[in-house]
C-alpha cells in the first residue's frame, strides 16, 4: 500500500501521526510483555524502526492534555486488529473521571448502573457499579492484557475498586482475535498502566486533591505519586517505576419510596354500605444512606533490555478497597392486604387507583426504623513477569507468568425497631410523594419496640496462576504477513463463605397471643439494664432531600453501634426479648449464624488453551486482517453441602443434617475469529469482524450447595386423599428445593459480528467520525428452571426433588449501532480555535427466547402475569457529549452522560411477597438518567497545574419504576446525591 502523509506504510504499521503525539510526550509506548494485543505490539515495533529524519521532524511537535488524550485514543482505534474504543490519559494521573467505572461510561456501547449492587434498586451508588458492554454484564476484565478479578464470586474485576490514578488508559474490545484470552461475551476491558521505558529518563509526578460532597458536607483527601527512572548500564537498559495512590470519598443519598399497590376491598368508598375494590399502596417510606470509601493502590514496574533482541518486564500491582455505609430507614412492615383508605379523611382516586389519602389498617400500620451498616474490605494483588526474544528477523518468542490473589470480607448488619402507626398520609399527585404521620406518636419512645435483627457475612478468597507462551513467524513478502501461535494454562482456586441473610424476630405484633401476651402493649425499648432506650437516638432527618421533600420529622432508631456490634449486640437484644416470652418451648433460642463448614464452598478451575492466528494483507489494496482459532478446555470442581429435610412425618428423608457434596464438570470450546480492515480511500477505513465468544458462569453460580425441603400434600398424583398419619408415604409429599447455584453450568455462547466505517477527516487534530453496526446471536443463557434431581434418603433409597436452579437454556439476539464524532475546531479564529467536541450514541435492541419458569416469572400482586420483559440491564439508547476548551494554560471540559430506561430486576427486596396465597414479584426498572460532570485546569508552569473537578453538576435525580398491570406503571423511588467537587494540584518534573 503506498505511503501517504498520515500513514507510515501498510495498515498494520504504526502511523507517523501516532508516533508524533507519543514522542512529543516522551512516551516510548513499551507495554508489558505478554500483552499480545496487536496495537500494543505494533506501537513498540514501529517506534523502534522510525527513521532519524522522522524523529527529528517529530521532536518539534508539542501535544499534551485533552488533545493528546483524544488523539491517542483515536490512534488506538485506528490501528487495532479488531474493534476497540479507548479513553486515555497522556497527563499522569489524569483520567477524565475519579473512578474507572465512570471512565468506562464515556465509551460507546458501555453503560453502568447507579446502584451499590446489581439488581438492588434500593441503594444508590454515587460512582456507579455494574458495567455492561452492549447490554451484557458478561464482561472480561484485564490488567495490562492479563487476567484480573475480585473475590466477589464473579469472574471480573470490580472496577470501582481500582484507583483510576494508577491508570494510563482503558481499552474496551468489542470483538476479538484468536490470541485474546477468552471470556468476554459482551466485551473485554483492559486497564493499562505505565512502564519506565515509557519515559525518556527520570520522571516524577504527583497529584493531590481535596474532595467535598455538598450533601454529605464532608471533605476527603486523595493523592497519587509516580516516580520513574531508567539507566543505561553495562548489562543493558534498566528501568523502574513506582506509583502509589490513595483516594477517599464520602457521599450521602436520600431516597423516597412508594410501595407496591394491592387490590383490596377493605373500605366503603362509594358510601353505599358495601366495601369497594381499590388499588391502595402498601405504604410509603424514606431513608438516608451515608457512604464512606477508601481506595488505595500501589504499582511497581521494572524493565530490563539487555540488548536489542531481549526484553524482560516484571510488575506488581495491589489494589485495596474499604467501604462502610450506614443507612437510617423508615419502612412499612405491614400486611399489605389489610391496608385501606380512611374515607373520613380527604382522598383522591384515579378510577379505582389511589392517588392521595390516609392509609390505615386494623390495630395500626406496622412500621420499622432501622440502622443498617455494611462494611466491606477487598484486596487484589497481582505479580507478573514476562520475556520477549526476537530470535531473528522472522521469529519472535514470548512467555508470561502471573500470580494473582484476591480476597473480600464483608458484614451486612441491620437492627430495627418497630411501632404501630395510627395512620400514614400519602400524596402522589405531585411527583415526589408527600408523607405525613402523627409526629406526637413518633416522638414518644414508649411507642417503640425492638423489632428484629438481620446479618449477612461473606468471606471469599481466590487465587490463580497463569502461564502463557507465544511464537510469531513473519514472512518476507506476499499475502501472508505472519503466523502466530501460543498456549496458555491457568489454575484458579476459590473459597467462598456465605451465611445468607439471617432475619430473626425479637418482638413482633404477630407474636401476640402465642409467644407474647395478647391484649396488652408490646414490651417497649427498656427491656433490661443493657438493652434499653440508651441504645437508640432520635433521628430528625435534617435537610432531607435537600429540603425538597415533605416527610415527617423525628423517629427513634437504633444507634450505629448496635449494628456494628454483631454478634454481641444481637445476642443481648434477643436474650432481653426472650425474658418476655410466654411460650419458652415454642421457639428456638437465638444463636448467631457464625460462618461454619455448612456455609463454605470450595471450587477449582483449570483451563488449557491454544491458538493459531494468521495475519494477511495487501499493501496495494490497503487491506489487512487476521484469521484464527482458539481452543480451550475448562475443568471445574466444587465442594459444598446439601442440607436434608427435618420433618417428623418424613424421617426417611433425613433429620436436617448437612452432608458434604462434590461435583465435577468439564467442556471444550472452539472459538474461530476473523478480522478484516480496508482503507478504501485515504483516511476512510472499513472493518469487519466475526467470532465466536463464550462467558463462563460466575463462581458464585457454580457452588455445590443445596437446601432440600418437604411438605405434606392433601392428595397424591392419582387424586387419592392423603391420610393424616404420623409418617407419610412419599406419594403424599412434595419434595422441593430452590437454589441459585448449579456446579454443572456451562458457558453462555455467542456468534458475534461487527461492521464499521471510520473516517479520519482530520487525523492530526483529532478529527474523526465512525459508525459501527453489531449483532450477537446468544445461546445457553443462565436462567433458573425447575427440574427433577435425585438425592439419597436416610433409608438408603433415592428420591426425586423438584429443584429450581440455574441452567443453560434459551437464546437471545442483540443488535445495534454505535456512532461517534470527535473534532477540535482549529479552523476557528482565536481564541475560539481552542474548542473541541466529542459525542457518541449507542442504540441496542434485543429479542429473547428464554422460557420463563413459574419460580422466576414476574407476577403482579393480584396474581396476573406480565408480557415478555426486555433483557435486564439493557438500555435501548445511550449517549455521551463532551465539550472541550484547551488553549494556552487553560483546559476546560464539560461532559454529559445519559442512558435510557432499563430493567433492573424482577422481584427484588421490597417488590416481592406471598399474600393471599399469591407469590408476587414485580419488575423494577431504572428510569433514564443523565449526569453532567466537568473540570477546569490552569497550567501555572511547565511543572504545575491546578484545577477543579466536578461531578453531578446538574444534581441529577435517579428514579426507579415498578410495573403493575391494573394499577399502572409508576415511579416507585427517587434519589438525590451529592454534587462533588475536588480541588486538585498536579506536579510533574
């Protein structure tokens, strides 16, 4: 292919404009050995072979800041061997966002959700959490092209745990080549760090910030320091780089909720003496969540180049993350079928659907006030070393060894008081609900009782050893350019301890006349000298919702120490409550669910893979590409427990014992791939990619753990009445079990296709536009289904249980388009020639054929069902728009990120139940959400830059929507969070 001003030869070579921007910043583009992604190799190879004339010309070019980052991302996209989009930071410690998760949301096709846990609509996250690529959560994570993961039961890295200050860039691979590690069904996210040979000599850089959230009204520090140097010794070139970072953040979130509606006939609304049907909400409630996190990281990179043919790289990386959030919540804890409208007070209906009025129920409306605390510590440590050896002009060898260890430990603890409210006033006519209660009643501590405790504990560890070896043979000429091949082997061991959520009643209204005296008030807060009102405080919810919401004033609630004092505080509360019980034999005394063998699951996974890939091209036609195949063998094993039934009428099934159980599974996948690139005319490139991809199930989905249940039947399968006898035959029993684990799961699979056109209309100034069409044909979805599974009985026989657990079932297709445009307006007259813009838009549509099982099918509170739901986590529309101004010492950036409504979950906490013998589960959606962020920096000198970074400038409101049939779809929750500001100084020497 003939040369032109913006291309340094064939398409597969590094273009001159890439080296121009890179060398201007002193970047040698040497990335970790063993990272075989094509653009990284070509960068190092081409930079080493540029002529002296070119180097002399390029040294005069000075590009930095936002412009350099945009151009570097553009060049990565242009020269990649497959479909890649990037966000880069040419300034050290200067990714455009303060978390990797938020940075990812700037990339077309990538979306994040704004909740602390995927599928949990009740807890907002300021920095975002789950990452989806093209609507799929099956995203592979890498650090410098190698595996990286968190010990949270999944396969990927919790991106919010990683210090963004350590990153040089983030690349998202939308398709794949044969040399890429398998596992990214949605895509692969590669986090890139720097190495000492990236700099010409000694480099020292530091960044210091003071962060303030205007709602939490709390200031937190952040800092990062990088030092790098290289020496030319008698043993060759040697370099070392050290980078450390620490970032603290404090935020506050206030939320309001309207709970699901029920079709009750509890009140005479028309005044004719007959109760009328009306859809009435269970109630409304509110909460405040205070969030503190500490994120730190350390990175060490070493390079040694003894000669021009050999290079050795060793890195060590550690990321630690601690989050502590506590929540004060006021919540309804009632029987929703008993609520009714108080027709003696003003009310408003829309047809027969409640809009405003007073909600009451016999005996009062049970409500709760709780303190919930969640404390999580996690750490990921990575040691890697690799070597490349250019044997001769045709042969290159490389090998890579990695050890990674991750652990996470958490305690989620809730202690709640209860009270029987005379009424709740709810007004839903003006957007945000207006809530009213009898505040004289709530301010009297004598009206409260100790309600319940609930704990959940995780303690997970995982470690992996990975080794790979690769060989590349280059041809002298002709259509075939090079052939590559390699092998990779891994061994991962994981131990997971999960106690589940252990809810335990202390004092409840439904315990009266059975466990507690009836006809008298419930025992109050002052149970004994240790458990009394001194363990509570009066919470007034000051400045709630920034003063924009109408909610009641103060409530008594437990102090934070009662939640953090688990298990001692729990034991004290329950022992105090038990002194008031009148039926000592009717309950099992409280015992904390401390982690034990029955909560432990041990898993092992080994993979062995090999690939072969052929690079081809025609210089005259400006055409190149690669074709290859990757074959991988996966072997899994899991060791856990099965818990047998414990019923006197079925002693032959067991007596509640926990028995060890083990499972083994293996499978082989053949993954072909094809990538082609054609520069039809100068600076216009067409691409096509086709490949097969897999995503293995999460480790948390493959645990060997099963609880078996039994219940009596009235009739057997033949319709005969079952006798009322002490020991029941199996024909008159329902043997069931429900699980979220299946050690025999196999990967989801997809055939995926990409087609794009890229126009680099002004490559020297960051000007480009592109359109990318994609399609994924997916099968073997993970979905819970009910199957008969045999288990042994205590009598030596085998019995079939109807088990609901995840299986591979169903198909889906995802199709969409990504459009993007970048440009700096250098053609404008000064001072407007410093302006630039970046914009991208993603459209995604999906169709699923995944059979619904009754165990997971969405059901309304009246028992009616819903039409087919969209794939969860998938927004049809998403876009990013960023405006830049960079001229002289100033750098200004404003960026707006938006995604449309998407399905969060079916039947999450607060949206499921069993009432009137109806097991209901409502679909809950995240409403569309857009957030405006920005930054202003001023370069005081060549060494000093000061600035202000800003998040959530538009004070965005996150809303969720619950779907009901006759009651209608409506907003069910509202959240507001901090505007965050960070005053920052950056130093570079």
